[in-house]
């Protein structure tokens, strides 16, 4: 799919919409009329059928089936069954992914597992490497594991540390023989910048480190091939581009070569080899179910499948082509029509380095986003001063992008954002 001619008209973009192979997917989401939703990178919209699926779990499987539904309705196997579906979207094989817990908990498990392998193979490696601009919880989890290991080994010289890549320390400089684990977000949550997964994974392995990819802003938005990249672990959420619902369960992928060596301290009963034997000591399951912990949230998990089914019906190459076309259009129109108002693009223009959201900095970023929301264009705000716009090809059109930029231009030109109501900070931005 080629990008429609830029410096174009709304009429030209309407023609592009008529020829859009993904246009029918918009009907598979329940979206309010007269609203342009540019925040699917934070919370995806409601897939048609999700409410009915939740009602089925509550009114049939729970109300009538009661506890029998763990077997009869397939509740017990749902984490693995959905994991196999999701695996197809990220370059995984059957038996390598489970849907479970939260991204933060799954990252904890992955880092713990990778550190344990390195303790056995290269105990001198005690650095967990990530980047300063990573999503904060990823840094916090790394710090928590490091602090825990240091408290346990307080009387030894086995000191673990978290090292951060930033403007003063490149990945190449940071990857030395002390690094045990490299944990990166494939697509940066703030800027939309995307790492070259193949090249980074290869570099880390050459340096002797294991690699964990956070796919929260990548899965369902950009092509991902974990096995093709020879990655070690990956985690991510299902409530952004996979449209699983607010707080829906996350996922964890583990390369099959590591599953037999897996260890993590959250050894709950669902990861036991035979949970209903009620054994008084732990024996890990011999597959990816080792990454489960406790009883699963069935209603939320059931809705995840609705979003996965939509994503699996779309060709990922076509999704990526349209994503690049829409983000190119958005970037160019903002430059052409809003260039005089001080918006600073912080998202890469190079296609190979860009995910599926576009971000700008502006000193009044929060108030501008609130004014946009007041006009029916929903984006979001991230510190410092970042206006963030998720460009989701399955339900956004070319004319949506044109209209959103026109509304942005009007808000900036009239200073409609400059009122107290738009400056008052909500708890969630």
C-alpha cells in the first residue's frame, strides 16, 4: 500500500479510503460516532462481540456450568490455548506463549529466569541492562530484582546492578562481559521509536547476554518474529493493539530452548506439573505452563480472545503498510498545517525505526490534548510535554487523520487549549 499523495485534499483521502483493504475492520469495533480515537496504543476499543462473550461466561458458564466449566467450558486450558493464538502474531510457535498475569509480573518472571540461567552459565555477569527511556515499570522491576538479589547476597561480593542506556551510554558501549540480561521495549512507549530486533538480539548474544523484549507497543501493531530473531523471552499486554479490554491479562513468550531450564520464584500452583494432586512440594510443569502462577481471571481472559480473533483475521503486512501510510500522512499534515505552533516531532521518520504511534513535544502538551479530547479527538499525554497519538490501521481512516489534524490546527490557532479547565490534571493522563 503506498502513501496517498501528501499535500493533498480531503477528497483525495476519501478516495484512498474507498480503496483501503482494511476498511471493513472498522465495523468489528464498537466506537462512538463523531469521535476519532487516537489512543489505541494505550487502550484499544471494544471489539464487537466482547460484551456478549463476557455475558456468556457469566450467564451460562458460571451461572449454569458453575465449577464444571473449568473442564466443560475449557477454562483451565485457556491460558495456553490463547497463548498459542497470540503466538502467531509475534513469531512464536505453539507451546511457547501463555496469556496470564500482568506485563510487570511477567517481566519479573522473565528476568528472574534469565538471571538464573546466567548464574549457572556465567555467574560473573550481574548487570541487568535496559534503557533510561524505557517504560518506567520495566526499570522498576529490574531494580526490584537487583535489590532482592543484593539483599540475599549481602555477605558476598555478588553485587547486581541495573545499567541504563541513554544519551551518554550507547547500547554498543553498555554491552560488555558483565551484562547478564538485556531488557528492551521493541517500540518505545513515549516516542514510538523502534529497535531493530534482529540486530540487537544478535549483538546481545554475541556479547553473552540473554534478551527480553517488551512487546506492549508492538504486538498487533508491527510485524514481530521472535523466533526469526532468535530472541530469548518476550512479554506484553493485550489491552492496547490487541484490544483485550481494560486491564486484560498480559502474555509471556519463552523460546523453547529455555523452557527446560526455567526457574522463577512465583511458583504458584497453576505452574505445577500436576496442580490437582495437591502435592506438598513444588514440581514445575514441563512446558510453558511453568510461567503461570495462580488462578486465572476467566471473564477478562475470555474477552482477550475476541480481540485476538480480529487481529488474526488481518494480514500483518497490510496492517504495517497502512500504519506507515497513516503515520507518514499525520506527520506531514502536522508539519504543513501546524508547523508555526511549536510542535516538535520526537518520533522517527525512518520507517524501519518507527512503530505505530506519533508523538510531539509542546510546553502546553497536556492542555492541548485535553482540548482535543473536548473536540472528539482522543489522544493522550506523557511527561515530559509529550502529545501521543496512536495510529491504529484496523479502525482509522485517511480522512480521520485529515480531520484530526484540522481540529488540532484550529485549537492551536485559536488557543482554545488556554483555559483553566484544560490545565487541571486528571489522575490518568
